[in-house]
C-alpha cells in the first residue's frame, strides 16, 4: 500500500462567477484560493480555458497564470487546459515560454483537443473550420513541441519558447488523447469530473500505449475529480447544488452565473433533470471528511492514479477554501491506493 505522500493532491479552478458577482471578483477569489492551497501543501494549481460561459472567468489561462505566479512562490501553476484548436501553436509556445522564462520550473502546460466552448464561439476564436479539426490536433501538437525543443529547425524561432519548455501534459475525456499521450510518452490528465464512465478504459489505454520518452520513463496519470467537502454530508450536498444546476443549464444551452444554494434548492427539477444530476455526481466525492476520504480511496483503487486533481465549484469562496482545507487537514493523511 502507498500512503498519500505517493498520491499528491492538486487543484483545478475555473474562477466561478457567482450570480450578482463580477468576473473581477471571481478572479480575485481564484487568487485567494491559489495562495491558500499553496500554504496547505497542494502540489499544483491549474486553471481551465472556457469561453462564452457566464459562470466561468478563466477564459485566458496564460494571463491568469502570470497573475497567480506573481502572487505565489512555490506551487506549480498550469493550464487544465489550453485548448489547442483555439490558438496558433506559435502563440501558445511564446506565451508559455514566457511564463517558464519568468518562473522556471513552476509552469505546466496542459493541452486539450476540444475547443472548450460551442461551435459558434470556437469559429470566432480560430475563424477557420480547419482549426477545429480533430485530425489536425496531432500535427499542431507536434508543431508546438518543436517550438519548445527546436529539434526540427525551421524559419521560425519562438522567443521565449525555445529552450524554455514548461512541463507538457495531454488532457482528455476519452481514449483519443489517452492513446496519443501514451504514444508520445507524456503525462496524462483525465477529466473524471465530467466523464466518469470513461475514466478506467482511458487510463488503461494510456498505460497500454505508453512508450518511454525524454519526458517520462513510466506512465504518469492524474485524475480530476469534483470534490465538495464540508463538516457534514448534508452541508456538502447543500453546497453542491449550484454546481449541479449550472452544469444542467450549460448542457441544455442556457448557461448562467452560479446560483446560490438557496436558488439551486428551489429549482423545480423534473425527473429527467434529476437523473442527469445523479449521473453527473456518480463517481465524484461529496460529503464530510470521512465520506470524502472513502470516496477518494475508492477512486484511487479503481484508477491507480498517480495524482488527484480536485475541483470545487461552490457559490461562496469561503466554502470553496474550506473544502480544500478539510481535504488537506482531515482527508489527505488517511488516503491510500494500491501500489
């Protein structure tokens, strides 16, 4: 058995925008959370690129990471992820090369294949249909990696970029990126928080496909999981209501800022919507420290994850911070996984 020392904990934050709050307030709360989780000993703090979503303010990861790096000192900072179809690889190389040059050894570049938004917004970001093609992703990823390494010299040099490579990860919610990460010998982060049914098959595919590389000798898999930890199961359930409602509204094409727990509790769910929420919560961790500890241990046993990344989408920043405190102080010390 391996202790939690062998299973580091990380944070994924979306800079949630609560109803009645501003994006500026949401970004300040994310900064507060980054500072506190650094104090608590979390290994890394990632922010995710999303667009055209009123409840999420982390639309520009490179800009936000520069701000967070200036307000922290030791925690690793990264993107979970930058959605490569939205950007020219050279731009990503220069942005993250700049971050790595300014904060050497602290920057992770998590790369995603999806646009992180709807089709209309994706076209507005990249402006060409070709930029949205899944078939083009491996080629653009290879271009990005070459800007960092310079292994295939060309007419363009990323400055900063060449020689200032962050730690590159592939992100995914299905088997495509899992297999590609394995073939390239890159670390892999799986989005269990919104694709729980695919977690185990994708990780198996990653490990089966893995080839040692200049970056990794052995596969390294991180699993991102929704966590709401509170003093009791009942309070955690109450705090989780806004996130469930927000995801329901998003999937039904009605995105809104994050509702309060009172508003979420009063929402008139029909049976199909209740079933959607139940499926959404399956495999996640929610409850008292004892409940969350058991749920995370079960997840570790199923996945054999090398690292867990926790994401907590609740209405009030104090409850968000408290959830991470409870996990660090009361849950983490008891976690085990098969090793």
